[in-house]
C-alpha cells in the first residue's frame, strides 16, 4: 500500500516533467524571437512622422498582438505548471533519516545507562501496554525499538555504523510515476491504456518537436522558404524593371515543389496559346522566343503559365489537377509578394530610401493578381504609378 501511495505521489512530478520538456525551450525561443524583432525606425524626423501611428502602437494594439491563440495557450500551460509546482510542494513528504540518538532524545555519544533510561521513559509513553493508540504502537515498533536495538545490540549497532540502518543494507526502491488505477488494471485494456498515455505524453510531443524543428530550419517566420529568399535576394536589383518582377516572383522554391506531371503537358500547351500575348515574347522572332520559353525549367514554365491564367482569367480552361496547383499558387502568392515588397522597400540609405522601380513592379503585380488583370492592360491604363505613390 505504501509503495502504491508513493507511486501516486510521483505522478504529478512525471506530468510536470513531460510538460516542461517541450514548454521551457519553446518559451525561450518565443521570448528570443520577440526581442529579436527590430522595431521600425523613424528615418524622417518631421513632426508628422513622429506623431504617426505607424511608428507608435497603442496599448490596445499591443494587447491584441499578444492575445494570439499560441500566446494564450502558452500562458495557460504555464498556469498549469504553477499549479503542479504548488501541489507537489504541499503534498511531497520529506525522507526521514534514521537517527537513533535523536529518536531517543539523546546527544551523540550518550552512555548505555542514558540509553536505557531514555528507552524506559519512552516505553511508558508509547508502549502498547501503556498507550492503546495505534499510531503510538506503530511509532514504538518502527522507531523507538529499532533505535534502542541499534544502540545496544552489537550486530544492529555495527549495521547502523556501516549502512546507517540497524537492519543492514537497504535495497533501492524504484517507483513508476503513474496513478494506482493504471497499475491495477489487468488484461489487454490496461496495456492499451498505458500505451495510449505513453504515446500522448511522450511520443506525440517528441514528434511535434521534430516537425517544428524541421519546419523552422526550412521556413522563415513568415512561412517563406529560406531558399526562396535567397533566390529573391539574388535576382532583385535596383534597376529591375516592373515588367520583369514576374520573372523573379515565379522563382520561389514553393513553386518549384509543385509537381510537373506528364499529363500536364497538353493542357499547358493549350494554356500557352491562350496567354501567349502576355508573355513578352518578341513577335519578330516568335518561333525562337517560343522555343526559348519552353526550354526553361518545367516548374518555371508551369508557374508562369498558371499565374498568367489568373491574370487573363483563363482558369476555367485548366484541368482538375492543374486547378489544384493553380489554387495552391494563389494561396502562396500573398506572403511571397510581401517578402518581395520588404526587399524592395528595405532602407539602403541614411534617409531610409529603398528601390523604387522594383517596388512599383511588385505592387503592380500584386494588384494584377488580386484583380485578375493582365499586365499589358495595366500598362496601357497607366494605373500602376498612380496607385503606388501613396503606398511608398
């Protein structure tokens, strides 16, 4: 019974350990990411920019930024951890070291006569013939008798001096930190329940940790692949013409991961004929230009044609497989365009100036994708420069 109670007392410690293993490092990473985010600096010192809400967050804005699902879950888990610490602290029992002199109320090195006097005195108080209380009986047998024997019997005293206990070397007890009801379940149901708890409490957190670490090594905080940012940094130039931004945009590694099937060949050929006028091909050397277009990497060809399908509103001509890839590209486009805008507007001078031409091209491309308007139509309308000026 005592061992079962001890195992039950260890269960909160087991739960606390399992929670702390993923929670503590995740919290540290979260805090480091929060402090590593660079605040937007004010390059212009005029009073308008200084008072602008763009550079100053209100208390309500800060609370709303903090009150995300992940942050609230993190706070809740730490509250549970605090409750467990309080529970463990107030329910744990200290291990009592066997000290026969202290039990008999004597100083170390007391004489045999003093030991016998103390034993007789305590016997009058705790002996079962004098005190019918069961607790007094247990204390007399477990402590007073053993303390007297440890100090008077030669064998018991030798064991106490060598091993710290009158009964000799004490075996090490190992407990399983699980509640008693799990250990008392017999048959296959108990084993299945035990395996389920081990899987949920140990294996599942480990799998989630591995997935998180693998994704964090592959993606940035904005869920954009590091390989994509490297390609964008390489191709983004200050003199990049707005009409060339689409060529940089489709080089995202996310688009390269979309499979190019053999069955996509014929539908893409048909789509090419529908959007050919939007591909900036040289009409004087149309055959050479078309051959050059198809010699590109198949993933680049497919990405550009699917984007043109959105711009020209030709998505109805896509097969079901291409339509799934088309929707996937549209899902990825906002965050990729956001990264391109950040690169173009990155302050590269003391006055905080970025690259105007690429920024215009990215904003124009973003507008065209959202509105499903061909690039050539936007150029004719001349709306790109008017819509970009307030943004910059």
